[in-house]
C-alpha cells in the first residue's frame, strides 16, 4: 500500500487551487504531489517544508512514498504526480524506453564511500565479489543503479554481469529475504545499509567507492510536458528545493532532523549513517561516465548526451 504524507495544509481554509490555469499569485499550480523514496536523498524536500521554503513560494507540497519512479510513471504522465526522486540510472532508462520524456530538475546526492553496498547474511560463506558467481542478489529495481554499480565491481573481480542473478526486492524487505535464503546477497543504500550492518549483516562490496567512486546517485525528476505547462510553478518549486539543497550540503544536522520523519529510521541511527555529498550541481563528466556504463551493459539502447538530461534551471 502507498503511504501518503501531507506536508502542509492549505492556507486560509479555502478551497484548493485548480490544477489548470493560473493562480492569483501567478503560479499555474499551487498544490504539488511529489514522489519521495525513504532514503537520505529525499531530505532536501523535507528541509524545504520544515523551514517554510515552499510556503514562501506560495506552494503546498504533498508527498507519496515510492520505491522507484518506474512504478509511478502513469501518475507522472497523467499529471496527478508532479515530481519525484529518481536515480540518474532510472531517469535514463525510462527515457530510453520511450515511456516518458523526463528531465533532471535538481541534483540531490552523489556517492561517497559506504553510502551503498552489497551485504550478505551473518555467517555467509560469501566473502568477496568473486564469491557472487552463480548467486542471487536482491536489488530494489532491476537494471537500475544497484545492478549497474554491482556489475562494475563484479567485472573488477573478474566476473561477467550475467554471472550473478538479480531479483527485485524492496529495500525494506531485503533483510527478510537474506534471512530466509531467498537471496544470497542484497544491495542496500543508506539508511538501510547501516540498519543491516547493525543487525549482523556483513558488507562485502562498497558500491560507492573504488571503480564507482563519486558516481551521481539521484535527484528530482519532472516530465518535459510538466515543465512546459507549469513554467512559473517550476521556477518557484526549484527555488525552494535549491535553497534546501544548499542547507543540506552545509548542515548535516538539518538532514538528521528530517530523515526520521519520512523513514522508519530512529534519530540516533539517522545521525550515525554515512551520507553522500549534497552538492548543488551534478558533475556532468561523471553522469556521462554512468550513461556510457549503462549503454555498455545493454541497459540503454541508445547512447546518451547527458547535457540533454537536465532541465534549464538545474544549472
């Protein structure tokens, strides 16, 4: 079941603004629904709400917890969801499939060591990447970020990408899948990675270091159609998100304060987890390297010119 969170109520108790046309304040829309993944990269949006940055722009933002953008593309296409957190991989895969035309609206996070990794159950005989030959690895989405990063490390260990089998398991179910033996290993991101290690799981690959160090992880996506239909709303939404992104990059405590409000991670665990870098702008060279990796694995049919992935206001 999807969980919906109301971030702020409509001001003045009046009727909500219509979804079409232009509001009195000049915005095409004043109420937005944003898909968020319960990971640290979503923190800037909640910082923006906590600090009144959306309200200052005349916006009311609701959020819906999602596992990956692929599952909510129907909502994006019919306009019932306005924006969403997406990995760079998912955004490129969706565009390549022709399912939608998406733009990266605002960068969120790039990799730092131990932000994401492959773990095995306590006492597992699997000790290294090379031991994953013939094994099953759980990832939250197939042919997305986790599978791509893990493949790069398998290749470094002398294996081929198809030497391991990948199955889709939501982050929240990965530990149960490990314990039951349904998967031999699991790819996890923070805060799930820290929680897994605290429960006794052993990390065997740091998928955000070594051959995949500094990889761009994710950001906020919107459709080209939405950008064209809502230019003033897009500008207001981006101003608020960008201010929050800067706060996240400069103040770790701001992230720690909001993570427990949209995840099941307690405050002490949130403060202990490893974070990536919350920079204002993704390094285009790193994004191109990721795109070329995806094309090389056959996850993308066409080569990507990453300059075209970014919305004009993304910097």
